[in-house]
C-alpha cells in the first residue's frame, strides 16, 4: 500500500444532492454548492455518497453531478467520488467515468441487501478499482447502513491492491481507526466519518474528516481541525460539544436530516439546492421551530469560535 496520509488531510464535506423545483438534478445548484464549499475554505469534497442520496439516483444523474462539481472545482481542492451501486457493472461504469474526469480518488461501500462472503465483497471493490486503474481507491465502512462491517481480514485482503489507500470510517467504534492505521503500519489514510466523534477520531489517529453535517457549519469543523493540529484539544472539545448539540437538533425533525440541512443552508447562506428525493422525507410545518433553533445554535457557535482566536 502506498503511503497516503499526506494525500488527504483536513475537512472534506460530503456533497449534498442538488435538485430543481421538479426534483431533478440541477447543474446550476451543483455548481453553486461547489462554490460555497470552496469559498468556505474546505480541503476537499466527497461526492456521490449517502449525503448525495446516491442510492436514489440513476447512474446518469450521478455522472451529471460529478461533471458539474469537477467543472467548478478546476483542481482547487481534492475530490473523492463514491461510485458504488448495488451491482458491479454500474459501479465500474461510474468508476471509469470518475477517472476520466480526474478525481483524486474513488470510494465505495460494500454491496447491500444480500449478505455476501468477504471474497465477493473484495471482488466487487477490486472490479471498480480495475475500471479506474490510475485512481486511488478508498473503502467506505458504514456498517450501520450497509449491513456489513470492514473486518481486519477483509482490510488485509484489500491492502493487496496497491490502489487501495485507506478507509472512510463512519462507524461508532473509533478504536477501529487505530486498528486500520496499525494494520497498514501507518501507511493508509483513515477518514473520520462519525461527525459526533470528530475530536475522538483525530485523537485516535484519523488523517482527515469526511462528514454529512459539515456542510451546515463548515467553519466549526475547520476550526476544530486547526485547533487539533495546534494541540489545543480542550478548545477543540468545547466546539465538539456545541456541534453535537446542533447535530442532535438536525436529527430531531420529522424530516430527513439532509432536508433539514438544506433548509439551514437556505436560511443561513441563501443557498437553495432543493429538498430530498422520496422516499426520504421533506420538511413539514412542525420542523420549522427546530430548524430555527438549529440556525440560532450555529450562529452562537460561530460567535464562540471567534473568541478562541
């Protein structure tokens, strides 16, 4: 495995699905969201994952999103593209397309629904990697949704592929970050993917963070990252507590969390990227008071981080 910890560092928001008023992919909204993230100073984008509602989009829709992200990024920040579909052929198609656009890495969850042996999961991932032979590959470990966890044995098997450079670890046991770093003798990059444990993940050795809530408050995660790099753990922890309170509000509505975040972006940033795609649930009237509270908490946290300078 290549030494990869310096390839990806910092804050990498998971990119949200962008729809027009008819519920179709909006290239204009994709570009606007990309500019928003670049202007905020993030270090990269993770396109086409859970936050991008990938399992509810067609292959062509996912290609349109990535094409517009890449056209706007123009090499200014890193781009990782999640390419997994629930069949190998479409996943390979997306992998080859991502490589043709020059992404910095592709990533993939394991196949969902059917419980497959680890040899089949490895073959699935390696097929995508073969379809993008010049592009780094990142394993996406999210067992609470995928239904299967990345085991040390499967990780060791994937390490035989020289394009596999690390793991996006989106599970609660942050000890696994240490395990993945140890198994690769420190050569792999491990992304903290559990936003509520950002500080803990970096304390356990994470190199970068990829998160679905970063987009609602990128300044807070950027500040936490900077403080941790400076060794200011206590200040980072103080922000984490505020972030966790905000995340709890984002998850407490009737609507899906991503619909709530999109409404937060509309209110705080005047950025309209639509709602979410069914069967995900959109905003209802009863959610508005909670969203108001979340917006106020974010504003308060923004004021708080200024006091730490």
